[in-house]
């Protein structure tokens, strides 16, 4: 879908803007996360410098930004390369030294003796004398109009100077086209929002610290635009999916009954309700796109299996895709046992299946002798062909993109899609990233699941924790020991895990295993198998165990530096225990220099094990970008929306979208045409092809 010409300046390369050469383009692109003018315009200021303070020098305070009108009285050239130019100025009440290091000679030329100058910068004390190192501005008094009273501060990158960012933003603002209004005019009047272009200019020229607040009309307006684009795109995508022909899958319940008998427990009321909702979708002649969300251990897997068996009863096939090899193997171990009881063959297909095993699995899927496939992203490789795929189940949806979801769905004709997540999603976010899906929610615990006692301990008490762990393993318990999220560097995290493994191995020789994401598959499998079988009693791990790992005998989890993990991630990790009949414990070791946010996070986790309550608290504490505990995934990484501050705008955008598409389903009206521009502006134009008047 070609982009309208009116938007071309916004999507032009940064290098096309005046004053931006290759070096500056690379630095700005690194700072703003993109190479186009629109990326620069979406890089909002995160602070301001107030230059309105104009004290006399005898009253000037170090540590503050001041704007001064002064006269140059002395200049001292540097005595060495390391020394600064020292230029002394006065205003009749006192003196100040301007310090210019490095290539300061160029700026020193702006300060000849006797010249009157306006200078602005931060004041400091140097050996009892007031100084201003490298003023931000040096101007003749007649050019005072060039000095901003309130100067925006953008996040920079090494080598990029504030004035370079300021000039680049000004150049990008000069390209702003005059676009028609896409928001509901009544809403714009009610909220007293500026127009789009006016709002973009306003956020880059804040007139006070208060103008940076998410609630400021200009910021709220731009956040609403981003949400409206997303809600319209979701609604059109959902509408298109709902019109795709599906097929009615009916079963006689025979295979389900056999699997449930082998499972050994009746479904909980919540599981039965979710399955009934899924069954209604499967029976309908349109495609299913449903999200099954449940707390840690809520029993999603059995619901998914029963849904897959309905497809098999109808004479078709089903597939389950998991995000990691470890989780795919675990799903296969659980599901294959229940399928065997029902006389159904389930094959495993990950990147690790090679040679004859892989060929046999591929052949069985192609000829239909295997009715269920379980695997990783390997399932949607070109070589994988199904005889008749009717249902695709995708586990931990937030780790896959929509593109991957569609690829798996394309492996069959009229494929129904069921998405699962063990990460409870705040209701606010359900309207964003998952707004195109119907939702089933599992609450409560299946029979046999016990609450986990959660205790927080300062890191200084680690010796006591090691002692307590020793007592538990002497009593037959098995213990996960999760190492800290040290940094964004996997190598650093790995080093921390290896160091803890070595330390615990000295206390408990031969009883400690290690598992991390850099291990080869067979070594990881062996470490997990040793722990599951009790050959090792302690498993030191990175967050590779976060999702889905199921060892019912494990009843203790120790999480080091718990303050470094997100709340949802801590809850996921805690869910690795409490799966058996023994009382279970989670020990959170924290650094005593806690931030307020980290303290609230640990208090919340200690106070409740309700994942949905935790998800809402996590959204409030961290905002939407990380509310699922993984930076790369989860809800969309908004550029202009700030959650939770803008949560009310989500419902407004959803309601406005519903009304708009009801009145103008093909976006053919003048406002509809403006909304099409909005979709292009936020690069959601793919859905425009679904409209009749494209």
C-alpha cells in the first residue's frame, strides 16, 4: 500500500534534513531509534532547562543554571593541552571565570576583552571561586532573542551534542505537513486538544516542566493518535478475520474422554467454561481467534489439548507451538502421554530433531498418521506440511509476532487459532496488543496446586538462606536457585550463575546442577532430567526456567537480587514451585538499597499470589512497555503513549473506533480519509487493503 505523497517529508531520511551529514545522521539515528524525520519527531523531550534565572553575580548560587549579562575583563590562554582557557567576566557586583577546555579556543574568540556578552550555563565552585565551564550559550546582548527561556532536553547518545539535536528537531518540525483532522471533533473540543501539527510543535517546545507531563493536552493528543491508529487497525484486522470462512469442527467426545481419564482430574469450573467458549468457536463456520489466559499453573495445557482433540475427532490435525525448545519438549512429554491413552499420535518437531527422527515426524504429519504436532518455530518452516491442519495453538503469544502466528495458520485451510499465555494481562492492555482476539480467562487453581509462602530477605542473610536450603534438601526437597538479572549482557548473567553454582557446589558436593540459555540442548536436557529425577537437589538457573518448566517435586525457589526482576517475571518464577503436594516456599533475596519501586514490587509479591492483581500492579509500577516482564515482547512498544497515565485514552480510542466503523465501515467519508492517513502515519497501512474503497 503506497504512502500518500503528503506524508513523504515525514518519512524522508534524516540526511535529507538541512545540517545533517553522515556523522550526525548516524548519531541521531542511534539516539532516536530510527533513520527518518518521523522517528526524530517521536523522540519527545524528557526534561527542560530553565534559563529564566538572571541573578547578579554577588547573589549567584553554584549548582544552578543562570543567564548573565557580563563584560569580559581578562583572558588567560591554556598553559598546556590539559589546561582550559580562563576568561574572567564581571557584571559590576562580582566576577566569574568561564572555563573552556579542549578546543575551547574557537569559543574563546567569541569573548574578546571589553566585549559585552549574554552567557547561560551551570554555575560551579572551583577552589572557592565561581566558574561556568563551557557555557551553553554565548551571545551578544542584541541577539538575546535566540536564547530559549525554557530549553527542551532530549535523550542523546555519546558524541551527540544538545545543540545538534535541537537543530535537527527544528529541521524536522519545518517539514510538518498540514493534515486533516482524524480525531472526533467533539472529543477534540471536549479535551481542549490542539491539532496534530500544533501538538507536535508544542511537545518539542515545552514552556515549563509541567508541559512534559503525560496529561498535558499536546502529549495526550499525540498519545490518543497512536492509540486510535492501533484500535482502528485492530478492529479492521479483527473484522477481516471474522469474515474469513472457517469450518465447523464437531467431535463425539470419545478421544477427550480417554485423555481426561488418563489425566485423572475433572476440569475446574473455569476450565470447563473456557473449553465451552472454545468449543462454540470451533463449531462456528468462521475462524476462531481466541486468547486463553490463565495464571501460573491455572491448567491451560489440558484445555488446549482437549481443544486439539476436538479437531482430531473431526478428522483433522492440530499443532501447538511453544517459544522455547525446553517448553516444547515439556508440552510433548505431558500431551503425548494423554494422547497415547486416547490412541492419538503426537510428534515433536523442534530445531533439534535431525535425520530419521525429523523425517519420520514430517512424513507422519504429511500423511495424517500423526494427528498432533508439538514444536517451536520449526513448525512453520517450509518443509513442514500437514495433511489437514484445522487448529493452531500458540503458547506464550507475547514471544511470537503476529507474522509468525499467521505463518502457522497458513499451514492449513481455514485454520482456527488459539493463543495461550501464562502471563496474566492487565485489562487495560487486553484492549491494545490483544484487541483483535476473543478472550477466555482461567481463574483459580486446579486440584492439588498449593499456595506458595513468599518470604523476602536482605542479601546480607544469604548464609542463613543457604543453611535453610540445606535443611530442606536433607528433608528431600528440591530447590531452584535463580541467579540475578545482572545486566543486558547474557555473558554477565551467565558468569553470575556459574559463580553461584560453584559456591553452592562447595556446600553441597554432587547435589547441584546448572542450566542456562547458552547451554547446548542435550546438556540442558540432562541437567533438567537430573533435577527432575532427584539426582541433583539444587538447580542453579538463569531465567531460562521462567516459563513452563514443570518439576512437581521442586518446592523451594530462591531468587537472588529479586529487586532487579519485574513483578510479572517474579510471579512467573515463583510459579515453578507449588506444583506438588509439599508445602512450597519462594525466598526473595534483595539488596537493602532498594528503590521505592523495587520495595513496592517485593511487598506486592509477598502479599498476593493472584497473577491478575499482580499484572495490574506491574502496569502501575512499570508502565506498558515492560508489563509482561520482557522488553522485546508483550504489548506494543508505544512511542507516544505512556501507561498507566494514558490508560483512559485506550477505552476512548476503542469506543471512537467502534462508532467510526459503524457509521463509515470503509473509511470513505472525509474523516475516514483522514483516518487512512493516520494509519499510514503509524505504519499500519496493511489493514487498508481490507477496505472496499482502498
